[in-house]
C-alpha cells in the first residue's frame, strides 16, 4: 500500500507541476510577483497532495527566529521535500541551484523568472563570483536566499562536509544567516521512491549575525544545524 500511495503522489505531483507550469506560462510576461504567487500555490497544493496520498504532515518550530529583513537561509538537506516547502514557509525565497534546472521546459522558465541563482559547476572560481553577484541582486530586491551548505542531500544520521561557498556569501553579503534543521529524510529519503507517513519537523535556529571570521562562522553553522538535526532524529 505504501508503494501504491507513493506512486500515486508521484503521478499527481508530476501532473500538477508541469500542468501548472504550462497553464501559467503566459504569466511569465507579467511582473515577477505573479510568478511568486504561482510558486506559492504550487508548493501549498503539493504539500496537501503529499499529506493526502502519503500521510506526510509537517510542523514548524520557532518561525519567529527568521529575520524580518532579507537574509541567507542555510538549511539541512535530506529530501526533495524542503525544495518544495520553503515556498510555503517563507515569503519569497531565491534558491541557489544547479544551472541545469533552468533548462527544463516550462518549469525552468518559471525558475528563471523567479530569479533563482544558478550555479555553473563547470565554471570553477568564476562560479562563486557570479553566485555572489546574483545573490546581491536578489537581496537588493528584498528576497532571502536559500542554500543547502552540504551541496547535496544526505540521509538521516549522516553528514557531509559543508561547502565553503556559504562562507563567500556570508562575508560578501553582510546579512544574517538563518540556520534551519529538519528531519524530512525520515519520511522522504534521499533519492527514494517510497515515502513513509509521519511528521516532518522544521526548526528555525537563532540567526548568526554578520562579522565572524570564516572558520568561526563555519564551525558555528555546522554545529548549530547538526546538533539540532540530531535532536530531531
């Protein structure tokens, strides 16, 4: 039954995602706030589909800790769940993502319109400079950035080295970093087809103010997130 419910969600999610992207493509000619409304609708309906088909709910702890001004949201990454949910949990997130995603028909067009910061991993050192430039532009528009410091999804109970790109952003942008812990992988594992019923917990941690040196910042960020994730698991 769990496999059937997982398959049903995958089918409905694909139809919903690409159907919505196709139907709302004309809105790409309008101001970006309309694309933001579409993205928020997509996320909320997707989370409802996930609850109805797979029994996956979520709870948010300490949302008041998220700065009211534009910031960098640095989140643990265990599942595809958070790439959906942050559109429902925050006002207008700009994700730092792989450049290849922008090439997807219709869906990629919406990502471009929303101003996502695309990283060309083949560009070497130039990728960091472009990421900082595009991130500054997003912050100036009043948007917060979402980055997954490990650079990839990790299974519950595991961790990977935090990438130094977050340090470059922290030092160049001079805004708070809001760490986020979560346990989404307990319901929707990394690269897994089967999704298990349960409650995903998202916890916003105390923000890290700008001004720390690189090593101190990295140590605090990783310690804060991983300690909180361990408690959630």
